[in-house]
C-alpha cells in the first residue's frame, strides 16, 4: 500500500469515527436531556439561557413518581402487555415465517404479500372495528384484549422479518436432516430455529418496542385507570393549566429503561441478526 493510499485510508477511518460520534450525540442527547431535567430543581427547568447540567441535583421527582401507586401500576401493565405481545407474536411468527420461507405451496406468494400489504393501513383506521370486536367479545379493559389488538400489527411484520431469516438457511442443511430421518417438526425445532436465533432476538426487540410505546390502542381500549399502560399514564402529568415537568421527565426516563435493558441483554443477537440479514441481502 502506497503512502497516499495509507493516508486516504487513515482519513476515511477518522471521518467514520467522527460521523459515528456525531450520530451518537444526536441519538443520545434527547435521552440525556430528559434524565438531566429529571434531577433538576423545578426552578432550574426553564432558566434562560438553558442550564444543561444541574447546579443542584434533586431526586424529589423520582420520589414523587415512586410513591404514586398508579404509576407503578401503569409500569406493571406495560410490562405485562408488551411481554405477552412479544411472546405470542414470536410464537405465531416463527411458524408462519418458516412456512412461507421454506415451503412452496399454492398461494404462498399471494398470501405473504397480502400480510405485508395489511401493514399499509394506518393504525387509526383499525381502532373502530377493533373496538367493536373487543366489545362484542367482552375483551375491553383487559390484558388479553389489548394484546389481541397489538398482534394485529406486530405479527405480520414479525412474520416477514423471520421469513427472511428462514429463507437464508441453506436448503441442503434441511434436506440432509430429512434424509437422516428427522421429522419435519424436529427439523424445525432442532435445525431451523437454532440457526435463526439472532433473527428471533431482533424480532423480539421490535415487537416489544412496538407494544411498549403504543398509545392510541391503549388509550381507547383500556378505560379503567388501574389498567392503563405507561404511555397513557404519562398524560396524568399534563393538567389543563399546569404541567408537572419534573415528574414528567422522571417518568419518561423510567419509561425508557425497560426497553434499554432488553436491548442491552439481546444486543449481541440483535447485531448478529442485522448483520446476517445484510449479508443475505
């Protein structure tokens, strides 16, 4: 490698690091601002010029939300609904994704495309028919009703994500397992599933985040205060004439923590899933 090529390579490497640093700051700054605002004194939230780092730290806003039993209930509701939605979505999506990804049957292409097209409808359009359906089956104000509503948009895209991962499995691997005498169920559970664990992790993060942050369905279908989820519960800090900004910032930061913990726990599989998807593409 010549000196000029080495210099260009070093320059490109530095430019890449600078770009990564800039993107990291842009992405993390809102979360950092929320956290810093949550530990500021109330009179320091609206100083001019803005005070980025608090001169005096307080945990009073966190104490206020921790002592609020309803907020803890909202947190519990969100964890239950998002976890159930993720589990059911994965259970349905792995079978559907494997079927569409590794089997050629009549109508496979049409039905798979139809599932994807169903994602083009705005979520708001589904509220009225879903409300009527849940009301008729007495599923309003219940975990199972809200989970059912979330599955309407988590299952189709989860299926398409896993379909792509299953399609990336070499057919020779599955054929060899069948020749060795494995039943189709054992081929699926012992060969195919272990090979798409990164894809399942990436899909799980997607489904959990979608259910965790959803607002309109939870606002419409969970009308009892004790059953509301955390995004809806945050509205309680916004009054008609006043906003509890400190408590709102603290509650917003708490809202981010479970998703962050899930991502940190599954990040290795998530990165592998994204990388294998990129290689396949």
